[in-house]
C-alpha cells in the first residue's frame, strides 16, 4: 500500500490546509466500529502518524456523525503523555480523517490474545500511567466511559496511551450523568440501575480501570459478564458474585483492586489523591512516571506491528473503496458528481452536506506555532514597555 500515493520530494505545505494528499499511506493496522486505521507519513516533515478514516455516508446511515464530531471536539482540547493525541483533522468528499500519535506496541487486547500474562510490576506501572491520564481527563471534566484493553495502546518502550473518545462525555462540574454508554463487561454497577435511577460520575472510569488491571494479571475478567449479557442478569451478578484472587497475588495488589472494584461509589477509589494515600502506592514517584522516566517491565516486540495482519488484507482485497486507490477514484468522481448527486436520496444528500459544513478542521502543529508567536509578541511588548519605562525614568532624573 502507498505506492500510488508516494511523494518523491518533500513539499512545503505552509500556506495550505492539511489534507489527504499531504500523506503517504503505508499500511492498514486496525479497524473500529465505523472507522479504519492506517499508518501514514507526512510528506513534508516525514513524521509518522496513525490515520483514522470514517466514511461519511456510513456514519450518516448509522447515525454516528454526532459521536464523531463530539470526539473531535474533545480531542482538540487534550494533550497528555498517556493519551493518543490528535494532530490533524480534515475531510474530503468521501471520508472524515483524524491523524493521531502512532503507537507501534499494539493494544493490550492484542497482547492478551497472544496469551501474554503481565507481571504485577508491569500492571502496576500501567495502572499508574493510566491513573495520571484519568486525573488529567477529570481536570478537563471528561469521563472516558470505555476504559478496556482494546483502547489502551503501547508505544515502543511499553508505556500506555489511552485512545478512543468516541463515547466520552463532558460533565458540568458537580453534575451527574444519566445516559448509559460503554462496553458491558467493563461498566460500573451504577450504570445498570433501573431507568430513572442511573446517576454516575468519574468513578465509572476507575471501576473500568480495576476490571482492566485484573484482566491483565489473570487473563480473564473478575465478573462473568459479556456484551450479550442482559442488564438484569448483570445486576444479579453484581449482587451475588464475589471477586476471587489467586493465592500467588500480593496482598497489596488485591487491596488496590478491591478499592477499585467497590460497588459503593462513596468507598471506591476515584481520584489520584485516593491513590497517593494508599500504602501500596505511597512511594511511587508520580513526577518520574509522568515524564516516562520509569522503565516498563514489559517491552513490545520490536520490528513488528503487534497487530492482526489480516487488517491489511481486508483493506486490499475486501474493501470496496480502498484508501490507496482514493486519488484515482476521486478524480474520476469529479466528472460524475452531478449525475451521482441527482441519483442520491435527497435526505441523505442533505445530511452529507451538513457533515461537510459542520466538520471541525484541526491542525495542532499550526496551533502550537500560533501560541509560540503570541508568546514571542507578548515578550516583545513587555521588553518595549520596560525600555520605555527606563527612558522615562532617565528623563525624570535629568
């Protein structure tokens, strides 16, 4: 993949909005509920990224445009060492694109499927890094609502990065959320209360983190709950089941997991402050962890993608509109635009036009440049003021 999109010489796009043509498509590496992911290289800087692309028509037909826009809105305001950060967002006639940090270590679900059983030391560091990410999100009034191994990616050194803000939500300070969203096996008990009684906050993410940590250590989840399990059955599990721990586990990790898998929200750990007071974590150097100075005990295999290789085969063989053939397809489509639009369902066409109009374009690189320029200007203004004050003082002394 990518041969049809290669650029032999680096091109400067300084005065041009970032678009699909600015990237070389290298290979497909994953897919989500309504989007696919590939590795790309930006032609001018040669930096590598992951590019998620979502077909507009499919998003409209599945009523998922609102979630895409919400995810873009949330990710624009985030930047953290343990998140998968957004760099660019743009669109073309067919797709919406999100260009994010490239993590080559694979997601934790992939490693579990390879029968990897992580040590307590590994999980403890994962946990601390994710706790810092959750604390950051909490400071931004964001509940992720989908913490699970599938949404935790590793970099090449083995540090974790939280991704997928598709069902994340912004919460007004002090308010509670009443809408249900998430992946059932990782959802907190309070999300299964009877209709009208559902009321939750940031604590649901810490419950999910507890389920995830348990699964990473044991290879299975603490409760026998599946995506197909009915809500009443899940409530019954929470009322009757007891979490069991292997005898080889330390009392410290068991105590921590019990504080995260606490059904009573008032007693559950749900902030970094709670963790810092916990004996098991009292000696953790949180600043060193934030700066990635603590080396992970588990390092992903280098020289491989750590993902399912069938994604690329699906993209090349099964996909009706493969990304690597987009340029030729869109060039041909320009000639047929008027004809295809006349045949398209009027309501669908109206929604697609709305998507094109309301899509949120983003360029973190340019935003950083603007901030730097503003800071330089402020410094220059302050220097001028100081010089003028000095001249005035000299005049007064005369």
